[in-house]
């Protein structure tokens, strides 16, 4: 196994290096310390839907099926029974509870604990954002 230069690793893993006092310091965009209801931009809503995740792996595209268990305007929480590194860009395919149309969303893996993943949506169209908001609002009625 060869060593990867820190700068290459940090860029690919969405890790930022700061050098305030000359020492390198790692800063993760959503570190464990920043998690929790007070640190969230959007409220989480419970859902239970099957999803398909496609991601790059050794030059190929791999796919896995999992279960989404929480939804917010900015992302989704899911159990996915495979190993996907934090920082990986993925493609999600799922049908939200209050929609008959399959949603295809780009996301990035932000957190991982075992097979429990936190994914942040990227490049969301206005129509897709409207569908996400509708489903967030719909789950509020059931809670």
C-alpha cells in the first residue's frame, strides 16, 4: 500500500486542513461534535422506504439496496449494508411516501457508523426540492 499525500486525501475526503499556528489541524465538515438537533439546518423526519445507492468502486459502478429512515430538506439517513467511504459521491434512487414518481438524487456520504449513513443532497432541482419538502411536511402530519 502506498502513501497518499495529505492534500490529495483531504481534497477527496472533504477534509479541510487549517494551519492557524503552523500546525496542521483536521476539520471535518460534519464532525461528531457538530451533530445533534441544535446543529442541524433542517429538522429530520422519519420515513421508511427502500432505496438504491450507486457509487464508484475501483473504476466500476457498484450498487446496493438499503432502507432510508430519516429525511430532511438537505439530506437523508439510511442503512446500507456495504462499505462506502465518507466523502464518496453517490446516486440515490427511491420513491418517497407521498409521491408516485421515482426520485433520482445525487448525494455525498457525510457520516458513517457501521452501516448507518448520513447523506447530504447535492445538485437538487427545484422540482425535486419541492418533492422533498412535500414529504417532510407530510411526515409531520403523521407524528
